[in-house]
C-alpha cells in the first residue's frame, strides 16, 4: 500500500524538483499540496504547482493556497535572484485551467489528517506557517500525523539568509517553533546535509532531455538556479535542498547520522532570529538520542542524492499530450 503524503511548499526551483520526485515515487500517494509564502508569494507558488502538475497529467491532486504572510510581520518579497521572478527560473510553462480548491492549506491539511488518521505524512519544504496555523486551529492534528519531514535550519554550518539562520525557518521563526514544539515526530533536514548534496551540469542536461515534460521543465528551470550557486561552489551546479527532504521522507535516501535532539527556534528580534538551536552535546562518540526529543536532525546521509534523484525523475513517463517548455 502507498503512504498518503501532504506536501507544503513555496514552489521555486528546488521545490519543483521535490514535487517531481514525489510524483515519481511509487511508495507514496500525493494526496494534497499547500502553497505558502517564501521563494515567491503563496499565490505564485500555487500557480507554479498547478502548471507543473498539469505537465505531469496529475490534475487529480488538490492544491490549496495558504498563508502569504508569516505569523509575525509580512511577506518578505521572495527570492527572485535565486529562483527567478516567477519562481521557476523564468521559464514559461503553459497555463492550465486547473484552479486551487476553495479551502485554505491549513484546512486542507486538517481535513486530510482526519481522512488518513494515523497514516498521513507531511513533507514541508517552505516556511512552516501553514502547519502552525493548522496546529493553532486544531492542536490534536499532531496526534493524527505519522511524521513531519521538513527542510530547514542549520545545525553546525552557517545560515544562508543570515549568519545563523536558514531561509525557511527565518521567514517564519514563530511558526517553526510551534512545529518543533508539537508532539508529532519531526525529521529536520538542514543545510548541513542539503549543501553537501549537489546536482551538476551533466545531470541537468539529462533532465532537459527527459521524456516527461515536468522533468524537462525542472531541467530548464535549473539553468537560472545554477547561476546563483557559482559563487557558493565555484562552478555551475546547485544544492539539493528540498528534494533531499522529499527523498528522506519517501525512504529513497537514508540518514546515516540523525540523532533525536532538542531543537529550539530563536524567535527574538536579535541577530540570532530564526536560528535553529540544536542541542548536540554528548555526540562526540557517535549519534546519541536525547530522551524525549521529538526532532530527528539529519546531519549525514548514506550516499549522495543526485544519482538516485536523477534516475527516479527519468523514470517518469510523458502524458499522452506532450508539452513544449520554453
């Protein structure tokens, strides 16, 4: 039996990779998607998601618009210098007649948690606002969800939006703290591991010639994304942030070092705002779980993601109607 998964995202380039990966994974059934502020506005992210789903002929997946502002403050304006103005590398994907559903992302998550009570898994690769809103509306949500796998944070490495904070957490620290403090099991996939997993130009070119239009779109969008990472890696390539979280959630990638440790999010207004404060004391001789800790911190994986991800994406077949990607 496939496992039901709700996907919460701010659909930029790496979210698009994660979405394609989930669609290509026979282990899971993608039962709903919520859009949130982050790389782009929540509405733009949902537009990107709907168009990508149309490329994959997966209009059956319900998509809901979520919060466009964090719990405190306003939408930060996105990251056009990283993901392009439209969030998907400024490529053109054909419009679709598909529309988001009437309920918002938090209510979609709550409804799915009842429908798949005790079986639903959550994969979150943007700010955690929608999850925090759902928890506020119904704290018992945490009892009905098997686990949350979230891309976010930085444990032993610098942040990527401030010296201490990673973007997804920094865009809504209060929401992230609420999610970490809830009773559900959380697997946190931080920059420590996502920056260690890289997709190179040879792999991108393979995606650009894939059979499935959604995979070709991902390959095309990566062209813009690669330019951003030249200063980080000294060559055209990209980190694999969101797809690593998706692969760990599905089970396609296994953690090698992933202790369960207390994690607090700095919600002050000082220079540490948005930092994930991970209690890694006592880990010198190997991973040690802290009693009662509900957050499992993925610090190393069993192998590189790129070869596995590329092969899985290339396994996707084209829908009956082929689509050109500009």
